[in-house]
C-alpha cells in the first residue's frame, strides 16, 4: 500500500506510523497503519494477511479427521474448542450421538481452554498497559492448565484431542485430581489478578470509557464473545444454542452494558470464575463409557450444508461445511471471531490516544492466525 | 554530643595539604580534580553495574522468577557480560539521521547525571564540592538530561523516537516543578540550600520526622515526581515499549544505548540520594532521643553505609513501583501533575512556612 | 463541598489500590521460595515428560530388531501433510508366496504437525510417540528420518 | 417460533425467493440483484428481525460463483441462510450489504480477495490478505504449482 502523507500546513499534517507487523503490542503479525495528530489517533487501518495460510483451501483436499489439526492452528489459544466445532458439525451431519462421557470431557476441556486463554489475555493485557509483572503471574497459572492438557492429550497448545465421534484417547487417570487441584489453586490466586490490575487506579483510569461500543454497534458489527457481551449483547452460544454438556450445567452469562475496555476485561475475569463453576459441576460426574462413538474409518458426509457455532474464548466460531458426498469437503468456511472483532477497530480507536489504541487492541484479545486463517 | 565518629574532612584536608606542599597551587587543584574525577567515574560505573543487576534480581523475585543466575555465582557478573556485549555491538548508522546530534545526545544525558554526582555528600566531608546552593544546583543539573533525550528523539529520524522525545519533554518539564516545590518545602524548614548544612541540621532528627505532615507529603510527591523525572515505570512514557517500541532510544545501539541505559540507573540513584539527603538525614545515623546505648551502636556504623543503605531502600521503592503498576497515559500524567501535585505542593509549602514561623516542628 | 470530598476520597482510594497492588508484588519478593523457574539444561536428567507427550513418531523395535509395521500405508494415507512416506518392497516367503514388506518408512519431522492420526490409525500399533523433544539440528536434512532400523524384520504374528 | 411458522413468515416477506425445505436452517435463494433488498427486509421486519450477520461465505460451485449469508436474530435467536448464485465467472459482481450490516465490510473484502467477486457500493474494496497480483485461490480452477502439492 502506498502511504501518502499530506503536507498542507502543520495543522492538517497527518503523522502516519506503522504499528507492526513487528510491534510489541500487536500480539503477532498484525499491521496497523495509524494516522496521528499529535498523540490523537485520527484513523486506524488494519492490514492483515501476514500469516494467511489458506486453511480453507487446504481443507478442501483433506478428510474430516485431518481438518481437525488445522483448526488447532487458527485460534491457538482455543484449540480444544476449535476442534470441537468441526467435530460437532461432522457429528450433526452424520447424526451420530456421541457418548455422554465424551460430552462431559469436551465441556471440561473447553472450559479449561477458556480459562487458560483468559489467563493469557490478562497477562498480555497487563503487559500492553505497562504492568510487566502481570505477564509472569498469568503465565505461571496457565502453565498448570497446559500440564493438564499435556498429560491427557499429549500436546500443550496444539492438542488435536477431539476427533469426529469422540476423543483421540481417554482422559488420563490423574485428570480429575489434577483439575480439582488446579481449581483449588487458582481460586486461591485469582484475587491477585484483581489486586494487581482490576482495582488499580491507574488501570481503571486507563481503561474506563475507552473504545466504547454500544449495544446497537456491537450487534451491527457482529461482535461476539466477551467483547460483545461487555456491550450488553447476549451472544453466548453456550447459553442460547447449547452443545456438548452445556445444557446440563447452570452458569451465568456475563453481561455488562458499558462496552468499554474495562468491561471487556471484566467480562473475561468473570468468565474465568464462571468456567470454574462449570467445571465444578462436571468434574465429579463424568460418566463411565467409551471415549468415542463407533465411526467408519472414512467419513463421508451426506450431500448438503452444515453450519455449527461454538463459543470460543473470543467469541463465536462458526464452521460452515458444504459437502458433495465425498470424503473431502467441497468447501469449508470458518467464521472466526477475531476476524469480525477486528473490523470495528477504527471506529473504536479513532479520537483516542496511542496508548488507548494499544489498550483497545489488547482488550479485543486478538489472535492473528485466527484472523488470517 | 558528637554524632558521628567518622569524619572525612580531616582526611580530605590532609590530601589537599600534602599536594599543595609539594607543588604549585594550580597543579595541586588540577590533580585534585583529576583524582575526584577518577573516583567518581569508578563509583559511577560500580553503582551503574550494581543497580542493573539489582533491578533484574528484584523484578525477577517479584515476578516469581530467579533472574540472572548463570554468569558467576547468582549471576553477579551478568551485567559485566552485558556491558562487554554492548561494547562490541555495532553502532548501526541510521539513514537520514542528524549524525552530530545523534552521537551527541547520549553524552549530554550521561554528563548531566555525572555532574549531579559531584555535589552529593556521601559522608561528613566526603563530597566533591559543597555549594551553598547545593539543592538548586542538583535540580538544575539533573533536568539537563532532557535535552539529550529530546535531541535523541529528533536526530533519530524515527517517528516513534520523536513521539517518545516529545512526551519526555512534556513530562520532565512538568514534573520538574513538583520536584522543585517539594525540595523547597524542606529548604523552608532547613533554612539553607547547602547540602552539608541540610544534613547537619538533621543531627537531632531527620526532616521527615521533624517536619511531620508537610514533610511526609513533600516526600511522597518528591519520590513520585522524581520517578517520573527519571523516565521510569509507571511513568516510562518516553520509552513505553508496548506503544513506541523503545521510544527515544529506538535507533540506538551498542555503547550509545548503554549510555542511555546507564544514565537511567544513575539518575535513579541520584534522585534517591537527594531524597536521602533532604528527607532522611543523609549520612546521619538513626538516633532516638534518650536511648543512649542504641544511639552509640548506631553511630558506630560508618556514615557512607548509612547513606548507601537509605539510598538503596529508596531505590528499591522506585523499583517496586515500576514492577507493580501499569503505565499512565500522557494526559493522565499531566493531569496528575497539574491538578494534584502542584496545588497540593503549593499549599504544602505554605503550611510548612506557617509551621516554621510558629515553631510547630520538632 | 461535595466535590472537595470526592477529590480527597479519590486520592485516598487511589493510593489504597496502589498499596494493595504493591503488597502482592512485595509479598512475592519476600517469599523467594515460590519461584517456579526450571533450570532447563541442568535438570535434563530429572526432567520427565508425560507419557502421552507427542515428541516425535518412532517405530518401536524389540530386542530381536523386529518391528510391527506391515507396510500397509494407512499412516501415509492418513497423514494430512505428507510427513510419512512408506517405501515398500516385496519379499518371497518360505512358502513361496509374495509378501509386501517395508523397505523404508520415511518420516519428515520438519513437516510433522503432531496430530497423532498415524499412531491412532495404525492397524498393527507399529508406530508410537516418543517423549524426545530436543529436535534442534543444524542441517535440515537430518530431520528426515528412516523409522525402521537397518536389517529389521517384521515381528512374527503380525499381519 | 416453530420452524414451519418461520418458513411461512420468511416466504411472506420474501415472496420472490425459493425456500428449500428439510435443511438445517430455512434457506432463501435470491438473485444477485435482489440481495440487498431481501436482506434489508429480513432485517427490518419486526417479527423476524434478522439483525446479526453471522457469516458471509463466498462459494465456487464449479460452474458459477455464489455468496452465502447466515443471518441470526438477536431477539428470537433463529437463523436464516440467504444464498445467491452469480453465473458470470469472468466479471462477477453483487450488491454490497455494508449499508445494512457494517460488519460485512471485512467479510466482503475477504470474499473479493479469495474469489474475486466484486461488491458494488462497498466503501473500501481492496484485497485483504493477498497481493494485488495474486489469483483468486478459493476458486476451484485455481492453479498454483509451487504452493499446492497434491498427492
């Protein structure tokens, strides 16, 4: 792109800076072309595609089992949930009922994924705002969840644990104990998160009233996840279209009306607590049974179109599969939450300061591979 | 009652006399200056190296980490290894940079911090120069560094650097007021600007105790404002690495970067040393009126240990700020100064003047 | 008057929140025992990976240098990114029948995404994941590995 | 609202559309020229109020191109799929829905980038991921011998 700087007198001069592709606060290879006037952001233009891998194209030549490992690499912090989305779409298309045990385990894994994702959000958000210590506390606690994943799934971030019809392998015998241990530990330290950042006067001043999205705007732009719910947009797929074992648990959908950076942050903090409650309800009641339904080695979906939404840590992930009856899908589309949440960045950030742009970008919790796919 | 058994004035006087006895006065002064210069330079380097190590260790412990632990026992030689690395790093030439100003900027910053070092009283009689306007001199010299920062930002031909430098300019100009006003509060109480006399006046109690409430307020404002003045977190807007990558020193590498880096730590030492001198009795030991035995033990501890100990405690406080708080935004930074610190400070000076007038201090 | 009270209340609450934050970091500073740093290359001997950890694909051989791979190529079909290549050969058995055996089971570690489909779908459990995780090499060609050891044979009883 | 009622309501609002039965969601197939008006009506109708654009997918059916819209209602939590087919492969164009759903802006840029479908009245139609010289990779006849290796 050609970046032209207008040179018509000092007061009309735009100061264009390039945040990214390599920049500490863009969390990946996102490039923001920011037009400044002094410290004030005039407009932001996101440039994406630096790690576009063509996952949708690749999927057209892979079988449904093989697609799973690509979804891990989209939103790598919600790997379990991404896997689940494809699995659910395939299972719904084939009209397979997966065992109860699988549903419970998937739900617990999804919620653990959500907690670890929000922990990393807290860590990096603190770092974006200059509180470097947050980063280490967040990662310290996240490590414990990754260990749980590693023990059962064999991978830490890139888990590939779900497979159409069930799971790759059963949970490790230690799984329940470890999860309970973690919940006990994390309930003990989560107050540190609030002490260090939430209650901090500097943090509150930095985040309150910044990057406001009203309910109407949030709906119009289709913001989902904690970003949308902070604006009062009740968009929790777990609540509205429950999948897996979410219809068996009671939980609260975190809703705020302010829609600013602080409430996006708060929504994530509260979601961590809600996720712990969900796990509490399930962890002792995992039914016995097989860990996978009976599946044919080659899955062929009947001709048709299938759409499945799940709630990842960042919002609604939609999987749209068009099948022509072959073992490979005809077309796969991932409606990724980050892609949609990034779109109104200009609307949120123009008129604020550079520091606010960083805070707003941080509060969207963007994962760039998910945007680019 | 003699408080300190350690007096360096006779020692320095002896050096002066023996030099003057053997050579012409002009040469003697020149040699004295050389000695002082070398001593301060060595001290400067040691303090710099130690503080870098201390900062890394402190932040590591606060963050549940170990910190440097590979080079030498407990990693104590880590900063020396870093220094050697920085010395060998290529000085990357910047396209379209203003070459002269670009190379000059780090020296201005480092000279400013170097000059401030000269006036600090480390112990009785142990200072390079005892100006009768010591406080004034320290303030004037320590605010010179901003010129270097501005030059660095301008000459780098980098947009981030320029924003960082402008932020730094606005920040230091504002906070210089608070630093000055809070020092004035104590000058009112002490009745002098000479650092040695300020320390001497605290013989029977540090000013933070003697001036009670106004002195305490002045101290809090001083420590916050001076953190801002040294460009340290939570006021590190000039470098704000999550916004401006590295701010004004984005384009610097090698030894020039090392100068900025070192100057930041030395400035931290200097502001902590000023706070020690002005509020905590400088090199004066901690004495409680009436506890003779306790006071005697305290007096045995050498004054420079007292001085460095107090300074170290304040430096730790500044580090503690940095590793706990998120960064402020530029408008909040200025709001804090102009809406909170400055009004409070002005009233505080008035209260202090009233207290001194009425004799309500200890 | 109310705004004056608000002003001082704001100052008080602000300072209090800052002190609460400092108590957290200060608390960890005085408790150095809570550090979690693993001194990695030093603790290599005691470092135990989880048994399911997906380090790299290996083909376990028994002490008689026998493996279980029949050379059917299901792992190759199932691999999403062409990591596995099975080069088979034919062998004439004692009964005079022709039988397919593997010549080389090639595994490109550099391309592997550790999805686990080869290990899961192998009909004779010939493949497994090892817990080896130190994969760094100076030459990329070293990442291409032949999984069956030279001179190895098919285990008796595996079809 | 029951599924059959929803079908009926949608047919009432969009009489020119073909509604397919027996699918996961009610489906409406419209001509490219009608897309904007149909979407507008689906959004404005208070008994349906499809006000969230969940997903906008560009399709290549082999012979012709197409765009698929997934709409959801915030109030009623039901979904509808709006489909359209563009027979012109050389110079495909369709009306943009950015004026109805601002969130469509990025979706439409993505479709333009990967399938080459132009959106009329789009505020800022540029390629999103790829360079301007790149082909349209999601088309079925796209060839790239360097990057796509099929076994």
